[in-house]
C-alpha cells in the first residue's frame, strides 16, 4: 500500500481535529472575525506552497485553457459556499452535526462527475455504500429534529 492510499485518512483525521477546534473557536468568535484571521493564515500557507512548487506555477493558463480556468473558478466558488454553510452549521448547531452531514458528499461527487463530464466513477459497492450513508444520515437527522427529538 502506498502513502497515497493512506493520505485521505490522514486528511480525515486532520479535518476532525480542525472541526473540533473550530467548534470551540466559533463559540466565542463571529464568522467574519474567524474569516479575517483565516484569510491571513491561509495566505501564508498558500505563499509557502507556491514558493515550494514555484517551478510548476502557470499563471498564463487562462489564455491557453479557458475552459479549465472556468471550471476552476466554479470549483472555488462552490467550495467557498460549501465551506461557509458548514461553518454556519458548526457555529449554530455543532461541529459533529456539520461533519456528519458532510459525509454525504462522496455520494454526490460521482453523480456530478457523470452529469458534468460523463465520467463514471460508481459501481455496485459505491451505490450500496452511498445508500447506507443516507440511511445513517436520515437516522441522525430524524433523531435531532421532528418526531425523533420529541421522543
């Protein structure tokens, strides 16, 4: 097994740590204040990554591959919207609930890959696993709202 197969789990651990920390921070800080500090720290990290990988930086790609740049802009905008929604849920409900709801995105990803690019990224295991994810999400959401919360 190569390191690349382990990295998604390392990322998941780091996201778990991030959500736990953000939950504590957002109890005492507004989202706009958090964004203010996040912007500066992110800029430092981005500058570091760009400096390390500067030989591969291609800022003329908008001229040679406008469709790719359009997709990039769409992906950035969608990621920002998703991140902001998740942050609002973390602040007003809790990070665990935000993370649990977020686990559904791997179910939507192959659907969008198919609709946008005709790239089939699902199989029987993906469909069955996705159905189980949604059953689990339904149980959690039902217990937090509606009749489940009254019980």
